[in-house]
């Protein structure tokens, strides 16, 4: 009787152990089987589109690059569906409305790319809404500092920073964008992708002919826009992707071998043909940061 009882207890213990091991494995397998296929939609402006970084997959309407960060991410993640509707010169109004082509044609509203089965959305937008690139060009000054008027002074009235006010007034639009995306793609992870660092503190006049005070003013505006994007992302349940931090030391003042964003003179060497925009290295180096924020493991190639 005692031997039989001991044998029965041993069988029971082994059975329990098998259940403990098999249970999590079964649960994990079921979770993996239940995971929906990856459907990736990329939205945004020229920074996201990688405008005129070659090779281009769309030139006349949106000047979209075939090696923008979204395309590089898609190449790694191999989604079931990938829709890249990023477009040069896009503003948030073009998410809900058609956008006239840069040269020819018309781009459909970017929201149209979203669907109920979308699982990942990246969004890079806002610079055109506040006129940031136009402002940067207005800050160009070939004369030495002190000769003429700075763009910081031109955008300050009665001690009030008019551009900062414009950015703050625009900020809630990020929240609206997130909510609009969620309505159309309720199961999607939404990544709000910030802008990279543009220029170092104090600038580098005359290499980039913007006075030091104006270089700091421009970068402060870019930082403010990123901050407002991050705040709205947090408030509306999206994820902010910080491209500014990893791009420090790779601004437009750096040499061709180091910079990730171009100055006023486009460069064939860096494959950056649009002034004040990311070059090929800038797009490529955004990929790890975006992937880390997405929390998606890149599948290994067979």
C-alpha cells in the first residue's frame, strides 16, 4: 500500500509539473496565433517623406523617397500591408483634405490610408503648419552679426515671442490628429515622430549663414514644437519618438561624413537634395529609434 501510495504521489507531482510547463507555452502559442498581421501606415511631411533623397519612389506629387525611414522600417518588419502616404509640404490639414502636388497631380487625404486593420502608424508633422522652414530661410544673413536685423528680433514684439505663441496655439492639433487616427484605426499603435536636431548651439556662421542668436532661436522653436508634440502624445495615449537626442552632434554644421541634416546648400555627397532637411544618413539613423519606440522585434531573415 505504501509503495502504491508513493507511486501515485509521484505521478501526481509529475503531472502538475507538466501542466505548469505546458500551460505557459500553450498560452504563449495562443497569443502569438491571435496576434493580428502587421499593417503599417506612414503619415507626415517632407521630413518623414525624405523628400528627394534618392532613389525616389514618387517625385512629382510628394517627392517621396524609397529610402525614407518608413520604407526602411517596412523592409525590416515585412508587414502584411504597408501604405506610405508621407508627402513633401504636407500640413495637418492635408490629413483630412487632398493636397496639391509639388509639381503635378494631387495627393489623397492621408487619413484615407488608415483602416480598421491598421496596427502601426507613424506620424511626423507640424513644421509646415508653423512655417518653420520658411522662417529658417528668413534667418539667413550673409552679413556679419550686428549688420542688419536678426530674425529673432523680427519675430519678437513687445518682448513676446510670436513664434512660440504660434507653436503653443498649434499644439492641440496634435491631439486632434491622434484621436482622428484612433477613430479610423482603433487597434493601431500610434507613434508621433519628432524632428531631429537642426543646428548646434551658437550656429556656425558663415558655414551656415545664420547668426548665432538666430540659430539658437530656430533650434529653440524646433525644441518647443517637439515638446508640444510629446505632451500631446502623452495626453492622448500615443507614443512620442525622440529623434532630437540621437541626432545631437549630427546637425547641419557638421561635415558631410557626420551630418544627418543638410544646410542651405544641397549635397549630392550626402544624398540630401533639399536644404534644411534630413539626408540619407538622417533617415537611416532614425530607424532604430522608431523601432525601439514601436516595441516591435525585427524578424530575422531565413
